[in-house]
């Protein structure tokens, strides 16, 4: 992470002025974001991804890294919006479209499960989430599953 910061410090104070300089700075921020993510510094990851995207709105990896960091922070709605923006900027990206499709499915699932929880249908909510929650990195789904478990008295899993 330090090396990326040092690279960024070498840039002019007014920011990169050439397309190549902007591309380099965007890559430095995006790569430093990876190191922040590995250190579980998710808010810093988001900030660096935002800086990268300000410099290069078509930097696919920055969208993906930002999306993952937002998911790790439990900010599913923000993560979903990040993917929507990414797909609008890069409509030919198969990877981004696949991630958005998956996020849309999770959003629908979360809406369904939250409605079940509000109606007190905890077992149905738990059954609906069970096949998904073990393989998902969606913190919102984990929290919904924990809520269903807690309401059913399964406090060890909640």
C-alpha cells in the first residue's frame, strides 16, 4: 500500500493533466484500494475506488472493488447502485452484467425475506434463506438470516 501512496505523491498537486497521467493515477488508486481491502479497511477501499473512478469512469476493476467493499460494509443498496452505474458506464462488460444480475436476484430475495419477517413468518424466511446464505457474501442476507434464527430461538446461529 505504501508504494502506491508514494506513486500518488509523485503526481502534480493539481492532479494528472494528461490522459496517460489520469490513467496512471486511476490505476494507482485502484491498486491501493486492493491493499486496503485485504487489510479489511473497507471505507478506505471505497474512497480510493471513488478517486479512481473520478479519474477514469470506465475503470472496471474500480467498480468491482468498490462493490465488494460496500458489500463488506453491509451497504447493499449502495453496492447495488454501484453496479448499476458500472453497467451504464461499461455496458459491454459481461462480468459487471453478471454481477448486477446476481445482485438483482439477491435484492429480490431480501425484499421477499424482509416481508416474511415483518409478517412474523420466521420459519419460512429461514427456509428461504438457508440455501443461499452459506455461499453469499451479502451481509444484509446474513443479518436477515440471523434475525429469523433469533426469532425462532436458534441463538447459536444468530
